[in-house]
């Protein structure tokens, strides 16, 4: 009888964890679906605006500038913001620039709207991470963060697939209109699933945000996690932004619809990323991060092949490795901060998204001047430096 009760209790616990994970992943998906969806139609956007791959890649990834600014701002004022209200307002506001992207007359306007998207997305992202850090018990926190990053993976996969398909059937304008509707759906979903929470009681004076930043920047392990986050998105942007131009040209020459389908390489990450929390608990954060980085690095030589299956395998490994390392690092950065967790998540995300912008700018120029092989070499250097930085992680 006792064993039956224990089994029943375990099953209920698993069901609660699965339900919690599904809600967290869905919020992440609806928050970040705009971030990478535009990358699936980069060649089409470059043709529409008559610009080079590097210029269009920088414009599309301008969202990461807004995300870095917003993440740092939220870190400063996090203690004053009620989490659910902030997330809902951010997602509602996000629908506005997303809709207007379909009507952007030039690349400058497109870039500005992408920055505005980034401001809204990162605010919602930062507040969600802070909410998880404050409301999840320590023994489930790693799994909660892994579920959130799994939702990020889903937004990469299904967002890109949907974007490519929508652009093919409805045009670029129709694509952005549908994405704007998803932002509104995200706000409604948050209202129905997240409870109101009080802002942290630590302190509500204006100096608290600065104190939180200083406290986190004064810890070498925290700083190392920020560096790793920067380099992970730097590498990810380099691998997945400019590969579109390689695959769209000879000898592979994929059309727009087929370019969208290549993002099925993210499907394995939907399975592996949720395991990152368990891996961090079992192996320690440092070993788990290094494992993810090693898997990503193992895929890079395959990206230089001219045989499509080899390239897809390489992209799959890069995706699995970077998402795994990101899940562990983001959870570590937020939960390791005993106090000032809002500031910790903000600093991490500011660093992470800055890495995306710098990666787009630097590796875009490398791609223009040294070709795809030079870009892949730059990705490898970023992963190697991240691995060295991981030595400071406990």
C-alpha cells in the first residue's frame, strides 16, 4: 500500500513538472518567435531591399541591440516591476513594430523596427527569467530554465519554418502580420497561466538596481557566465544567419521553401535541451557547459562540406550544443545569484544579446571578405574562448 501511494505521488509530481515545463516553454516560444523568424527569409529580404547579405544580416539582427539595452534597463529597475504585468505589456507592445515591419519602406526603417522589437522581447524575457528564479524552488529551478530555453528552441524551429512558409504563400508583409498576431496570443496566454507576483522586497529605491549590477559584476563566476552567454549567441548567429546564403547559391541552390525546411535541424534540440537541467545537477554546470560547447564545435567542419546531408548534420550539432550550453549557463547565472536575481538575469541577457549583434556585425564582414570558411573559423574561435571562460564556473 505504501509503495502504491509513493508511486502515485511520484506520478503526480512528474505531471506537475511536465505541466509547468509546457507552460514555461510556450511562454518562451510566444515571446521569442519574432527574434529568429526573420532569419529564415534573409535572402528574400536582401533582394527586396537591394542590399548585401552582410547589411541585411545586420539589419535583421538589430533586434539584439534593443534586447541588450532592454535587458540592462530591466536589471536596473527590476525591483519595481510586477512580473506578469510587465510581461503582458511588453508582448502587447511587441505586436506593433512586428506588424509595421511588413510596411517598412527601406532598410533603415526595418532596422529601427527590429530594435523596437528587441526592446519588447528582452523586457518580457528578462522578467520571465526573474519570475522563474524567484518563484521556483531550488530543486526545480534548473528544469524550469531548461524548459524556457526549450521554448526558445521551438521558436527557432517552428518560427523559422512558419516564416519561410508564410513568406512563400502570403509574401513578406503577410508573414509579419501573422507574427504580430502571435505576440497578442502570447500576452493572452501569460494572463491565463502566470499568477501575479509582488516585486522583490529587497529594496525599491533607485540605488538598488546599481547595487545589484555591482554585486553580480563583482563575482568572477557570474562574469564568466556573461562572457559565455555573449560568445554562445555570437557563434550561433554566425552559423545560422549566413548559411542561408551558402545554401541558396550553387552548388546546393535551395529555393525559399527548402531553405525553411533546413531548420528541422533544431528538432533534436527540443529533446536534448530539456535535459540540460538534469545534466547540470548531475555533472555540475562547468562540465555540462563544456559538453554543449564541444558538441557545437564538432559540427563546424561539416558546415564546410558541399553535400547537403553533411551540412544539415553539422547544423544539427551546432544547434544541440549551443542550446544545451545556453540552457545551463542562463540557469546558472540567475540561480547562482543569491540576491539581486533580477539584475543577474538582466546582465546575462544584455551580454547574451550583445553577442548576437557583435556576431552579426563581425562575422558578416568576415563572410563578405573571407567567405563561408572564414565565418566558420570565427565561430570556432568564439566557442573555444567560451570553453576557456567556463573554467571559472563551479
